[in-house]
């Protein structure tokens, strides 16, 4: 050991000895208990809403019925197509009284990302408001008014790849309110 290191050791020891007197007390101050607040138990959170569709359509025998009305609404915004179905039918009814040229509704099935372009291109294609021969349309009903109905049937295989798929009304201005999801489950 060199003289320098001995000195260093001595200083270190001295510092260590001084340590306790220069450091704050090791004991931490007593913790204040958290304030006790009397609150009613929080109500149970509602189950998380599905990504798309809060009103599922009732499906039976590979078919469903969607009702529409004078308030520009569909009765459901989610259709689950059973994977056991090879074809699927959607019946559209109109429970209102307004005519098809005023409050017309149809139901168009397409890729969700194609819905707005189909509606846009169909805006000038009245009274059906679906551009004839639009290949993006998987299926669509007629445009109906109050008291009328129309149905469509499509091959379920068309919904088995890609997606997500949706359904909507192509009457000008109705897409914002009248749309939903459709998927094979
Ligand atoms: Zn409509």
C-alpha cells in the first residue's frame, strides 16, 4: 500500500464516521394517511360498445328484416351473417308515410370504404341513386317510400375476404345516419 492510498483510506474512514451526523435522519417522517372520503360506490361501467353496431339485427334462417322510417333511420346498425349461410337475404321495409322521392330508402351492401364513393357517384343516378353497373355494389334493394318494401339476396362468399363491409342508404344525404356494419360470424 502506498502512502497516498493509506491517506485516502484514512480520509474515507473519517468521512464515513462523519456520515451519520451530516445526513438527515434515516427514519422517514410518518406518512400522513390518505384522506378518507365517504363516496358511494361507483356504478358499474356499461359494457363497452362494439366498434360498429349498437343495435344488432335479428337474424334467422339466413335472413333479416331492417325497418326504415320517416326520421331517416334504420332499425339496426349491425348485421351478423352466420358463417353457415351460403346466401343471405335482407328485407327492407319503410314504416313511414313519405314518398320515395322525398324520404326514399334503399339498402346497399358494399365494402365500408366504398360506401361514400358509391353514394357520391349515385347522387346523379336518381331515382334509385345507385350508378348502373357499379361493380363496387355487392347488392342493393330498390329505393322505397313509406309502406313499401324491397329485398336483396347475395352470395355470402362475397363477404368472406377483406372487409370491413357495411350497408347504407344511397338516397342523397342519408349515408350519415343510415349505415351499419355487416360481417360473417
Ligand atoms: Zn334513405
